[in-house]
């Protein structure tokens, strides 16, 4: 009898990750054998740890900061989602080879599809605030959904240009001095900065020029409602928090490792919210 599959989340640090809670809930819900755990791995040990997946008893895992680019470099086969971004957050073994994908963009779109049906509007303009690592998957995903323009706004325009390039011909980069122009056109506005996260300052932008129909989302989920989302809601715009992105991006990996495609349910969402709130 083969051993029950084991998977993990690799990061440094990683104890704060709620992935074991999410995957543990699904294993219990579907009555499946297997386990999912934290694997705190220092950057200098990452390559050796992944190369020894089988010896360590793992069938695969999720990858979080700071290892996503290092994970991509180790792949024998990269799914298009990972190849486009040069980063992998989901690893699995098949036929003795290490495969990888990047499910961040999938999770981002699935969250909006779930929480705000019709969020794309006319798919003319999507506005992304920030040019850090999280914005890369978002810009690429928005272009893939068919937006005519994906505008990336950042204080350093050169960094915005790098992210906008991932949206192909749809991408455009600019500084915050041009924010007002894109706000007036946007069907969806995304905060991909870390501003608004617990322990950090708020994102200081004026949303007055934003269209009433625009859907506003934040990749942050602690707190669940950031000041940015609260300001958009006060103007009457539909808003979507970042928790669903975390939940939906976990779906493809679970299916790879444990053989069942799980659902993101209100029960799972409530479980994680209770943990966030310390209830």
C-alpha cells in the first residue's frame, strides 16, 4: 500500500501561512488521506530541499516568499503560467520530473468572478496600483482576460514598465501624477501594493475621479477591509477583498496532489476569517 500523499508550503518565514488550514479543511471535507504542513526553508537550503522532495516524503508543495523565482529555476517543466512570470508557486512531481505553475493570476480572477460577477465591465481599462511581485501575476491575468488596456501606476515608472510588459500590447506604465486619468476610465481598480496591510501605512490615493461602475479590489486580506476598500465602498463602488485570491489559488495544487478538485465555499472562507480575527 502506497503512503498517503504529503504536501507542504515552503517559505522563509512561513509559520504565518494559512495554507495548512485551507488544505487541511479540504482533506477533511472530502475524506481524503494525506497531510499538508509548513516547511520553513532558508534560501540557501531551498534547492537541496526541493531536489529531495521524494526522499522527504512530499509529492509537491506551494511556494511563497522569497522562493518563487528560485522554484521556477529548478523546474523540469514549467506550465505557461509560470513561464510567463519567471516564478512558480505550485510544484508537483510527475514521472520523476519537477513540474510547476503560477496560480496567483488564476486565484485573482477566480476571486473576482466569485465575489463580483460582471466585474470586467466592458474590458476597456484595468488599473493596477503598485509594481511589486504581486502585481506581475495580476497584470498578466488581466491582459489574458481581454482588457484593452492594463495601466500600471507606480511611484517608480521604470518598475511599472517592467510589470506592464507582462500585459503585452495592452500594458501601459505611468506615475501617480497620471492616476486621475486612468481612474476616470477604469472598469476595475486593483491595489497590488502592501499599503493598507496590518502594521503598514494606508494607501494615500484620491478616488474621486473613479467611475461609479468600477469594481475595486485589494490583494491584502489582513485586514479584510483595508482603508482603500472602505473609501471605495463609501463612494458606492463594489469592492472585493483579497482573501478569495488566497483561497482560489490553492485549488489547482490540491487537485494535483490529492486527486480531487476542491471548492472554495463560504464555510472555508468563514474558517479563515475566524482565524484572522482570532475567534
